[in-house]
């Protein structure tokens, strides 16, 4: 309007003011719940994942009429209580929320408690699995029918934990071992001993979910026991949900969600495969009170899966430390093919698997080696190749040295074997001499006895 007031200028100013008001209204969804409502502070939320979980799992969602179309709102009736949500929009993945409000007469703890109780009642199961759908939204599902395997080790560990639980202390168990040694089976059995509401989480399935959101979901559900699988993905940064932890400059902050969950859940149990990233700080009390090393499958699992198998089959499985999936597959093949054919096929299957893994590791090392040369100058590539040649020479030298030592050791063993054979020959000769002397003594004794029995001749 600096050049003068005109109708076109006034129209432009009016449109700018209207747009500013619309943007302000879109940025302030709390205006929908101004009178008689108070904001519910749920902390930092990524994609409001657990609010979407509430909208999906709790009672019917009712749209609040007469609100601005760009920022709609909704209310949810949860066990007789009303919770208000301001919705930022709807997409193919579902409803996303911007905030949460309560009636003034309702308290935060009451609402959170009732939301959790309502979700368990809606699920109609004491066991829930937390996962995500294709759109990355959290959802609760009931586990498929599964077998709980008894475990003497599980009995011993839980009995020790129960003494603390009975005193009101929260306890946490951290089971570490190779894949297939029955870590999850052990934790499921201990959870069945504890009873109550059970929440299971597999970190590899929680795509796009941050650690603090998981802790908030646990705060709402408040299970009596929680099982978390794939913890090694968490500490190694392979899971999408802990992306925030890799960008955090403080290494200790990586375990913040775990510590929060440990304070909420009475019995918190975690399994992980062996990883170089597992440190002493992760194994200290109040993070994980009971670290357990599981090196082989529980013998009772063999007995449960293969009740009629010959003892030599069980012994062979224990000797090769067969993972539980191989034991289950052997049980199926015995049922279909019979024992001899099934055992033969499983031996061949395990050999093929080992061969494939060996080739995969070799090719992975080769690709990693080739990748380091990409984008380098000829001089840099020459330097890298020279370094590799030096390493190969050192390895060859060590192998030659080891071979020389092995040859010397073999000669020493041969000399010792000859010495032992000489001792054996001398011992055999002595035994033969003793046998001959004993035989002569017996013959002489017989002659004397015979002479005594014969009557004397008359003179």
C-alpha cells in the first residue's frame, strides 16, 4: 500500500491476513479443546505412534463436528472417560495425531491406566505381541498357538528372581547366546511361570518406531512381564527404531529406553545373539540384573520335540549343537519319512547350510575388499593393494611357520611312538618268558605229583 490505497491492494492485504489466520489455526489444534479441557503431556512422540495405537485398539472414535477442516479433531471413549485428539491429517497409513487432551476433572494417571486396561480387554488375551503394520503404525496382536517347553534352567532362574519379586523389587534377565540355542523358548517358559499380562516385542519388527515411543507404549500397557527379542540389533544400530540413539553423542543414552522400561515392568527379560557391541555397562545391575549365557539347547527341549527318538539321535544332536529349528524340522521329517531317511536328510541339510554360509562369508569379504578400492586414485589403490599383499605374506609366513612346527612335532611323536613300540616289545618278551617259566614250573609240579602217586617197586 506504499504507492497508495487501492481496491486491489486492500484485497491482497485481506487475503494475506486470512491466510495467516488459517495457518495459525492449523498450527494450534489445541484451540479445539480450550474450554473444559487440559493438555495431556505425553512427552516426545515420534509419529504419535502409540496414540494411533489407542485410536485403533480403544473404543469408537467420534469426530468433533464444526471444526476447521484442515485440523479435524476426535474424541475417544475409554472405559467411561473421554480423551480428545487433534488430528493432523489422514493418510493411507491411518490417522496421525498432534496432541491429546483430557477433561479437567480427569487425571493423567487415571486415563493412562484405563487406556491400558481397555486395550488388554479389547485384545481378549493375556499375551500380546507389539508389532507394526505396513504403514509403520503400532498394533497389538495375539500370538499364534505355540508350545511352551519346560526348562530346568528356567525353573532355577525364575525361582531366584521370584524371591526378589515377592519383596516388591523389579528384576531383569539378559540371555545371550548363539542363534538357535533356545533363548526365546527359555524366556517364554519363565514368563508362563510368572503369569499375568505378557507383552512381547521383537525389535527387528518395529520399523520406524523410536525407543522413547516404545517406552511410552509400555507405560500405557503396564504388562506384568515383558520379553524383548533381537536386543543385539538395538545395540548394533541395525534396527530402525533406535535411529535416535546412533545420532546421540552420549553413548549411555542408548540404554535410556531400556532403563525406563525396567522401572515400569516387574519382570523384564531380553534375549540377544553374541555381539561385540555388548559392553560391561549393559550388563551391570539395574539395567540387567541377571545376565545368562546359553551355550546349547536345553535337553528337555530335545525330549519334548523328539519323545520317541533313539538315544543316539539325541546324542548326535547335542554333539553338533543343532539349533532348535533343525530339531523341529527333524521331528517333521521323522513323522513323514521315518527315522533312517529323516536322519540322513538332516545330515545332508546341515552340511549344505554350512557350505552355503562359508561361501557367503568368503564373497562378503571379497566384496568388502573390492569396495575399499572404489573411488580411489591409482596411487591410493596401489598403496592399498601393497598393504593387502603384506598382510597375505604375513599370513603365509605364519602358516609356513606353523607347518614347520607341526612337522617337527610329528617327528617327535613318531620317535615317541617307536620308543613306546620298543617298550611294548620288551614287555611282551618278558611276559613270554614268565609264561614259559610258569609252564615249566607247572610241568615239574605235575611230575612230582605223579611220582608220589606211583607205588614203590619191591626190592
